[in-house]
């Protein structure tokens, strides 16, 4: 079946270090991926996205890498800050023009930033 | 903040009752998607509304239904509530279906006793 999963349920990093959150997907037809951050009591917040015709995309302090060969996605956060503490989800968007844009989320990885 | 609002923020119901949750989409967005997020899990797609029509549905029974209004706001209705319906219900709006970022609201926390 199709799924979007994460390798590690909890990741603890020291403030200032780089964080890497990994995600595996099983559907080779997936062509759009999004990373969301969810803080306690809030809805998911868009971080960065990438389409399958790319293998890397950079934002402010964040980089997403896509390896279609092994169906793997990662989110790198540079110089992790206490405000980065949250649950991170990767989501697969199996979108086509004229059809529903259904996001399939994984379980999530909790990032804990220690001082 | 995304501009997507949801009401109420919290709700307590008893098994068998019916509930209506509301969502106002971000200005200019014509598509609203609803998700159910159980504690400790990722959100699960319930359905999507595009121009007032249901435009795709996840693996949820018919007692989960919805509406979208001309101003693109939306309602999620759940009949015959079950204990397992206790969850955070999220709505997300976007410009159109397809490759467009979905902006999430803060959610409605539903507790079924």
C-alpha cells in the first residue's frame, strides 16, 4: 500500500547544531512532497516543498533533499534553535490537475532542541 | 498565522450525537480540505471541497459529510459520533486543487465521551 513514514520518532539536538529529519515514501508515483512543522496546539505550518523533478531545494535555514531512487526525503535545519522544537511531518501530495490534492502524512518526528 | 480560521476551538460531545465544525478559508482560496488528526498521529485526509463540490474523499464513512459555501467557507458534519472520532480536526485551504500549498487552520479539538 501507499504510505509516508518517518525513520525516527524523536530527535534530540543541541542548540546551534544541524538537524536532519528523514522520511521514506513507498509510492513511486508520488511527485510532490511537503514538510510541515506542528507546534503544540497549532495546525501544521508549511516549511518547504519539492517536486519530483528536483533533488534539492533550499529555504531559509532549511534544505530538503529528495532521492527518488530509494524513495527518501530529508529535511535539514541549519543552526537549530529552541523555536525549532516541534513535530515535523513529511507529506506526499498526489496531485494532478482537476483531481483532489490529497496530502498523505507520516506519523511525525518530534524535534527536541537542548540548550 | 495563515488566515484560516476554525470554530469552535474545543468541543465535547457524547457518543451518538452530531457535530458541525466550521472553517473560513484564506482570502482568495477556493479549495478546502479537511483532515482528522488523532493524538500522536499525522493528519488523515477526510475530503476536499472545490467550488462547492466534493472533490475527493479519504477512507471515512458516509457519516462524515461536508459543505462548501459560495464564499468558500466550509463545514464538516459528523453524525452518530463514536469514541474514536475524538481527534483534532484540521481544515486547510488552497488556491486550487493540484500542486498548491495548503494552509492549515489551528484545528478544532473534539472529545467524544
